[in-house]
C-alpha cells in the first residue's frame, strides 16, 4: 500500500468518502505534511554543529528564550506547541546562537512527549558542548488535551530539565528561573 492509500483507509474508517471532490488530494497532502513534520528523524545533529562551536573563555550563563516550536504528540498525533528556553554555562566553548533553535526544531520534528523533548535538548547540549551545565524549560499547549476537553483551553504544561551546575547549584538554577520570569524586551 502507498502512503496515500493508508490515509485513504483512515478517511474510510471515520466514515468519509475519500473519492469526494474535497478530499481527492487530501491523502497526498497529509502524507507530505507528515513527512515534513517528522523530518527531524533524518537530520544529523553533527551537521547542525559543524563549524558552529567556538573557543571562548566566557563562563557566565547564556540564555535563549521564547523559541517557538511545534510538534506532534506521539499518543494522538495531534500538535502540541509553545516556547522553549535554553540556557548553558560554557566551559571554554560556545555554540553559534542560530544553532540552538535548529536543535529544538530537530527534536520537535518527530513524534514527541513534552518531557522527552525537554530532556533530549538538554542532553544533546550537555554531550556535544560539554558545558558546566544546561537548563531547558518548555511551556506548551497540547491540542490533544484541549480539543478533547481534557483540559481547559489555555492550559499550559511546563517541563524542565537541568544538568550539571543547573542541577547541583541552587544559585545557578535560581538565576536561570529569574531570567525566565523577566519579560523579553519589546522588539
Ligand atoms: Zn496527546
């Protein structure tokens, strides 16, 4: 069966007629959309990091926040989306600023649960960058919960992953969370 045939089968299962005019191109569109939304599986993290690590003696916290992401929950294949904040304290090496959103995106373009997405971003940076510590906080709205009435619209779930100094030193963790409470300057 082609991937379009699988989508047609789903349409029939829910009582639709895949041959009616409005749905004729839907199987192809759904197949292409799914391919796009899960292309993170094909991405090679090594390529993202290539020529993006720089020697630098800076050893204060670096924080990026309000990184938008969209992903699919692996339980319902429905979107969950929100923002990620990523922080680290370098140990002789920093990463190009534009690469962190790409790393978030690489893990978001897979089937996910929010806890794992948070952890994967933190662990990736800890392993590749070997900083003194990493902190990741993700806030997201899950359409599978909102649309099915499990949670009220607007309910946001928060997850965090802290490694290294962010885990062992209260002061570092507090500094990170203080950054998150501060509002971003208006663009
Ligand atoms: Zn779900």
